[in-house]
């Protein structure tokens, strides 16, 4: 493309980047767009001129009658053509692909004329879909004079449409025209099913976690939850057939929002577990609708929640990603939640049933009446260290931001005769050996306890 040709249809240095700006661009000339030095001819309603729905006039005088009819169908506003999604392919020569409704695909690259899958794109003749694409890509061009379309319908004023896209980027153009832009490769069907379930789980009426939402058993669920799962199946069916819907779901429910919702649900369940223990201690087993948990069942509930956090984190990242992306939102939220659980457990190092005034004689074994002993002196079902095993899997950079909180937990555990030696050894090794190493690698001295 020559510099002279480019100057005839200069699209300026900037495009509007908001929907409101895009709307203005479709209804009024943009000041920054260069105009041709030639004077604007008076537009007459001749068959060689076509005025589009947005007010642009196209010179099709070089076309035969058949091609003029195609151009009119593509450029006028009553063509029923809509964009599903668009993407850029860089495997080999750069190519832009536009997926339209009715399973029509238009592909563009600078080495040749645009191609359409509709079947009417005969050699040397553009179809209505290609003309529609030209109209969309020239939305921001000046309206002061007709735009000359080359005789094969492949370019405007000798500028290939792929060159227009190159100038601004497909993502920017898609944003301006409110198209769905596919940035990453589409997952396979199984991955898509899983991801849709993860996204939709954030709105589940009973606040089910993603893993619970994916279970097939629905007979014991409330009617609202059953209906919501039917809605999930319907949305999933349409998303698999229409990738644009899947991409739009990803934009509405991004990973950061999914993670925040997951940990909101976990924290709510943590609160309920401790409240249920307090309810049990105050009133004993009740026949009311409120839930009550004894020490043993509260410990089991907390272990299950820690395991849910561990599983969720591992599902999001493989080991390599965990090392490469240490400051992920999920890691930050996981550390905060696990430390909160640990802090509350370490503050309950006492006989929960001491002084109760209800029911039969309470258990006297500390493994049954002391929450800390129940969780930290006995092995969990995973035969590990409660919460600490999961914490130590998380990025050290994130952990060390909470060094002061960890020291407070260490101080309480160290003062208790009920803390297991194995638990204290693991915690102290992380806090002190790794802390020294981090300070040494950064070139500093011993860090202050108040670091956050």
C-alpha cells in the first residue's frame, strides 16, 4: 500500500474507545479524520451511488448490475447481518476472522481479497457479507464525499480492509463497534462445560460452591436450586453452539469475580461453623431450625472448608503456574481466609463445655471438648497439619505479607501445652528460616515484625 493511497483514507491516530464515542462516530464526521483534497461532488440518486444506513455514500460506478445489487444488500440497513464474534489468527500470515449469524464466516488478510463462506463469494465478486464488513470498517471515515470501492469489492480507495484493522487493532475496532472479541483460543467442549458451571455457580441460590454445583444429584435440593440447574443446562447448550455467548459470559463473570465469590461463600460458612459451635455450647443440642455443632462436628466442618480451599486453588493452577504467578488474586484470598480460620481456632484453646448448665455430663477428653486439640493434636483425614499444610503450598511472597499475623498465631500456639510439636516445628521453620532467606536475597537485614 502506498503512502499516497493511505492518505486518501486516513483514519487518524486515535479511535474512540467508549460506546458513547462509538455512537457519535456512527452519526457524525470525526474531526481528526483526514479529508481528500478534492472537492465533494453533489450526491445524486443515481444507481452508481449507494447511501448506507449511517449516512456514508459509496461509489459503485465500476460495478455491474449484479455486484451493485450485492453492494446495496450489504451496505443498506435492512440486511439482517449481525456479528457473533471476531478473532485474530497469527498461526502463519496474520488473518482476521469474523463469525456472523447463520454460521457465515468472513476472513481477511492482506495477501488477497476477503473470503466468505456463504457460497456467493465468487472469484472477482464480493458477496453482501463482505460489503457489510467494508461498511462497518469505514464507519469512522468522513461522510463529505463518496467512498470509492474497488471493482472487485475487496477494498475502499485502494486500502485493503485488513490494513484498516492493522492500523487500530481488531480489539479496538471490536470495542468501538460493540462486537464480541475472542482473545484466547476456545476450550474444548468438556473444558467449556466445566468453566460455564464455575461461572454460573456464583449465582447459585443456596450459595453452593462450584464443586457442589457440578454434582448431578438434585433430588434433595430446594426447588429454586433445581430450576437454576435446569437454567444452567440451557445456557450451556446455547454457549456450546454459540461461542459468542461463552465469551460474553467470561466478560460478565471474570475469574477475579469467581474467586471473590468463592471465598465470600467460604468465609460465610466459616462464620456459621463457629456460630453453630457457640449455639451448641450455649444451649446444647436443640430442636430448633438453627444449626448447632459440637466441638467434634465443628472441627470436621472446618477441615472440610480448608480442603475445599486447597482443592479450589489446585484446580485453578498447575505447579508451574503456581510458581510463575505467585501474586494471584486466588492466592491472596486463600491466605487471608486460612489465617482467619487459624486465628479463631487458636483463640479457642479451652474446654468449650466448662460450666454448661444443660444436659448430661459433657465429654472430659480434650480431643472432644477443645477445638484446638481436636484439630491440631490429632491427624486430620488427610493426615496433615490443619490449615498449615495448605498455607505452605501458597506463594511465600503472599504469606510473608502477613508475617505479623503469623507471629501472633505462633505466640499463642507456643504458649499452649496442647500444640503438637510437629505443628510448631513446621510453623517456626517457615516463619524464621524462610524469612531470613528472603531478607538475605533482598539484600536487607532482619525484617521488622510489623511488615504487612
